[in-house]
C-alpha cells in the first residue's frame, strides 16, 4: 500500500493575503512545508492554482527528486477539493494532506499518520488530535473536536466545545484519506455546517463518512493570522 503527501496551496488567503509566499528567515512558508515533507522520504505533491507558487516551489525544490508540482486552475473550495480534482492522475492508495501553512511540521508527525493509515485500513478519513489547555478554548482560529469513546470525531468547531471544559481536544489540521474517499468527493453534498464553521472536514460528517482520530504528542503550528506570522518569525529557532 503506497502513501503520498499532498500539499494543497492557494495564493489568496482571507485572513493573511499571500500567506504561502511570505518568508520566515528568507524561506517562504510553503517551501518550509515542502522541505519538512521531503524529510519523510515519501513522494510529495504540491497542488496549487497559482502559477507564481508553482514556479517558486519548482525552482526551490529542483534538488529534491521526490517533489512534484501540479498547477491546476480549476475551482476548489477547500484543500480537500483541490486534491480530489487531481486524484485520478495520481497512483497512490493513501494521501496525507499537509497544510501549506504549517512551516514547522515535524517529519515524525507525518510519518506517524502514514503508519496509522497503513495499519488501520478500515479508516477512510483520519486526523490527529491532542489535548489543549483552557487558554486556547475561546480562540476561533483553534479548531476543537469532540470525540466518541472509540475515537471517532463527533463534531468540529471554532467555538468552545464541549461546554465548560477544563481542557479539550484540539484538531491539528492534517488529514489522511483513502483513495476512494477522494474519488467520490465530488458526489458529497455541501454541508451547511461546513459553511457556517468554515471547516472543510464537516462535509464528511454531514455526509455520514466517519472521521477517525488518534492522539498525538506532536504539536503542529499553523500560520493562520498576522500575529501567528509574527510569532513564527520571532521564534523560528524554537519551532523547528
């Protein structure tokens, strides 16, 4: 069973314009993501609607034999949608969606998911979670998840869930998909909850496709806002 990494990335970002090409210590955010993915040894696809991003990543990744850049201008309302648009042209069985705004993601966190998917073939959609402290409970940029006793995701929200929690499960933003899920993605109905929360994974839950979670000890820092970008720039050495 072959696994591959996919980084869907767009140039426009509502909260932080041109986020992917902003540089941290001279290296763009998206290139930092690519560099971390390369360390896993897994084939890495970068799928983007931006010619600028495609050319930049291609130029900066030319020494990496396992990086493939795909420029696709078709409409996509999420990273998952962007991957689904291209999956028929890819050969792997499982795909790990690494966000293009996670410049310090550890190779170990990615390989942990790859291992989980290989050893849990009945799980069609997978994502890691970790315990978060109360100070992040009301932060809408931090996605919360409620899990069943078996580890299945019940709901994701930007709002505080569950009610009055001392700590909570935080979603870390990377996903694993079986090939068949992506091939059938276009058949799924758009979820009203997905649109309200602005969380793409709710489309699966609203279409009765279970999302399996597993606890990880890895932390994954995402650049979602200008304050995140400033923090990443100031603390780059600590986050790598």
